[in-house]
C-alpha cells in the first residue's frame, strides 16, 4: 500500500510515518520545505507550495490513500495576517490536491483529513457526537468548518472522505503537554480560569493508530479522535503535577491575564468541549489509553 501524507514532518505526521513504515506501507509526503525532502526506501518526499498552486504531481504516483495533515500551527500569536495563514494553509493545500487529482489520472480511493474538535460550540454541559451540526462561533470554529468543506469536495471525484476531529494531542515531543509541564515543574503551575472547562484529549499512540485504522477500514465521514474520558482543565493540571510529583498551590490563572499575554489565542485554553468517541469505538477501534493518569504516566514518567 502507498500513502501520501501532507504535513508529514509535523508533530502528528512524524509519529504516523513511523507507524506506517513499521506496517510495511510506502510513504510519499509533500513538504513546503525543500530541505526536508528525503528519499529512502519506502519514504519519498516531494515539494509543494500551496500558496503558489505548485505541487510535484509525482507524489501521487501509485497512491491508494492521502492523509492530509498540513496546516500552519495555531500555537502562534493570532495577528490578522497570521489568522489568514491559519485558514489559507488548510484551504489552499486542499485545493491544490483537489486540482491535481482532478486533472491527472490517479489511483487514490480515499482522503483522510485532520480536523479538530474546536468545531463544536464551547459548552460545560453538552456531550458532542459527530451528529452535532452546530459550529462554534469562534475563529477556530470557522477555520474547522471551512477546512472540512475544503475536503468534502473530494467526494465529487469519487474519493471517500474521512475527517478526524482531533482533541488535545498528548505527546512529549511537542504541542500542549510540554508547555503545561514547564510551569508545573517550576512549582508555579495552576489551572486556567475556573478550571472547569473540559478537555477532550488523546494519546499520540492512539491517534496515529486511529489514522491507520481509518485507512485499513476505508472509513468515511467525521470521526472524533478523543479518549473515552475527557477531563476538566483542573483535573488535567492536577494529574500532570501528580505524575511529576510537584505541588500545586498557586491561584488559578485569570482569563484576562492570558488574554493580555496571548491575545485572541488565549481562547483555546478556556474552551470546553466534552466529546464522545463512541462512533469510532463502534467501528471496532480500541484505545490503549482511556484514562488520563495512565496516558500521562506513559509520557512523563
Ligand atoms: N496537535 C494537536 O493537538 C492537534 C489537535 C487538533 C488538530 N490538529 C491538526 O492536525 C494537523 C497536524 O497537527 P500537528 O500538531 O502535527 O501540526 P504541526 O506539528 O504544526 O505540523 C503541521 C505541518 O504542516 C505543514 N505546514 C505548516 N505550515 C504550512 C503552510 N503554511 N502551508 C502548508 N503546510 C504547512 C508543515 O509541514 P512541512 O514543513 O513539511 O510543509 C508542518 O510540519 C494540523 O492541521 C492541526 O491543526 C492538531
């Protein structure tokens, strides 16, 4: 089997590539950075520049499935210009892929795109399944909606489309967890705001296995990628402190302060989404990490 990955060099992509190679899959990847292009047995990089509509079409040769992870990070100050980049990096990259598939003969049967639980409206009480059609009114809610729209159109090419609505990815190689660890290790960690906001998380091991499962089972439609037991921000902070054997005694960090420090991006820390994974479980996917303490012990201990 041959899979083309966009965003293969990022946090999730790196782990996913390792898993696919272990499973005997040949990986092609598209990168915006010429210096990241490598060619090893079963692992071949190709250049693209979605902003300029450039793509090396050789990347598509013999490909069965595409996994679309590319997108500018959301963990950077949201200036008006950067907000544009967050949206365009996702939409233009989908568009370039779509055009290449439309205009060239290919063997692609499925497109699996990253998506995010940020599509669901902020709520302390609701439990979200994939059937929920409301979209959060925040900037991120709109980004995810447009991102999903940009991949839905691949269906018109007779390609199966799956969207992996990903929660907070726990890994020790980057992303949110090392950032949460830092103040706790210094003894100045504490929850954000009321600490009651619900964080639906997933261990990186389970997330990359879920992508492989989506390929093997030719899944279509939206799937939430979160463990079975979302936790409050307070509980997550406490569990990280417990695994690191550090005390927590500082007062909670007020929202206005984080808004001064991070600007609009602070909303990510205070948003609450209690998300269900029943749909992917009903397809037969088994999570290895469903309890946050076990996930953190695996990553931090
Ligand atoms: N990590 C999480 O907690 C999380 C949660 C929900 C959803 N997601 C989504 O899952 C996807 C992968 O996440 P990640 O954490 O692995 O992201 P990441 O580490 O930031 O990597 C994303 C990759 O996208 C490519 N990229 C960056 N800017 C780009 C641009 N302007 N145009 C085209 N490509 C660009 C880069 O690859 P090259 O340099 O090789 O081009 C980069 O390695 C993202 O779309 C993210 O929004 C992540």
